[in-house]
C-alpha cells in the first residue's frame, strides 16, 4: 500500500487493506475457527469446548495489556512531534535573531547552516544517508561534507560551527555580548531538542511487551473458537477474526507508533517540517525564490 511508507493525514484504509496488512494473523484466526468447527461438527468432538469465563477474563487482560503498550508508544510519538514543534519554533527564532543582529554575509551563512542542520537531522532520524540527500548537499559545501562525514554526530558539529561564527563576530565587536548570549541559548535549545529525538530513536520500547502481547493474542485466537463453536456454529469464523483481529491491529498500532521518525504508518512528516523550516529561514533574509510549502497529496499522504 502507498500509505505503508508515508505519513497518513486524511487517508482512510479500508477493512480489506487492514486485513491484508495483517494477513498472516488473520489466516491463523480463520484457520483456528475452521478447525474448531470441523472437529465439533464433522469429527464429533462435541465435548471439546473451552469454558467462556476464562476466555472472557483472558480477553479482558489482553485488552488492558495491549492498550497500555499502545498508549505508551503513542506517548513516544507525541513527544517526538512536540520536539519537532520546538525545533520549528527555535529555528524560526534563530532566523529572526540572525537577520536582525548579524551582518548580511554571516547571516546568510548561518541560515544556510541551520537549513543543513534540520535536513541532516531528518536523515539521521530516518536512518537515511544524509550525504546523498539533495537538501543536505544543496546546503553544504564539499569541504564541509568531507569534514562532517567523519564526525560521530554531524548534526551537533553543524551547531558547533554556528556557535564558532557567532563567537568570532562577538570577539570582533560586531555582535554585542547580550545578543550572543541570547543566540547561544537558542542553539542550546536546538541541541536539547536533538538530544530528545536521539533518546527516543535509540531507546526502543521493551521487547517483552510485544512478545507477550503477540503470544497472548495468538493463544486467544486458537482457544476462543472452542468456546464459541457450540453456540455460534460457523459464525465462529468471522467472530474469531473480528475479536482477535481487533486485538492484533491495536497491538500493531503500538508497534508502528514506537518509532515516530520511521518511514512507515503514521511516521512524523519530517520532510514537510524540514522544508517549512527552510522556507521560514530563507524568507527571514528576504529571499523570494523558496520551495513551496508542502501539503498532503490527493491521497492524504504527507511526507
């Protein structure tokens, strides 16, 4: 599916597409129900019935467990969005500070570096090669790329270079000390945002939650048909698919929200946010030839 690699804004996947997404699990749930019905009706194992009470208790426990995991993963996703919101605001503020406090030549260089910074950070968080990204290449020189390519943290190296420029201006008497302190605080905010993004990226959600929830859902999908087949007959098949499929989709929703920077379902639209920052920064310098602000396409997809 197209949306499987992009940020969904208004795109609404169909029920069939969701089942196709989880077709392996759906097949297991359907097969388990068919086996239960076959054994009960054709083999004559009518005594093979699981009491509904323990199944109901197990289903409730699974619902609580899966919901906790999904909510925790959503908190990571939302924190990532808040961090990039701070990055947008801090970059805009930095652009205004540069445009009003720094000579034109240095202001242009600082804005160029800040544009390179946001695009490079986007690539790093998405595990893409920043040195082949057209936006990073367009905002950096060949010497800068050769220098920063060997750095363990090239994004922070760009911020360090920005601070070096500001300090040199202050030492030359071009930039007042108070304005240097204010701009240094903005750079500290940017570095803090970067650290928050790296913390989310490098700290995966405990694997035990996914392992346990997947095994519990699988067990429920295998046992639930034997609790329903006596009363529901062949209707057991769609009911088992509906109940256990819902648990599986909720669990999978948590998995795809775990990494908010991924190029998968509902990953944050970092390309759109990076381009927005670039446009805002270049307009602060009075440039008019800027990229168009990104928006969702006809399918409701935003990168």
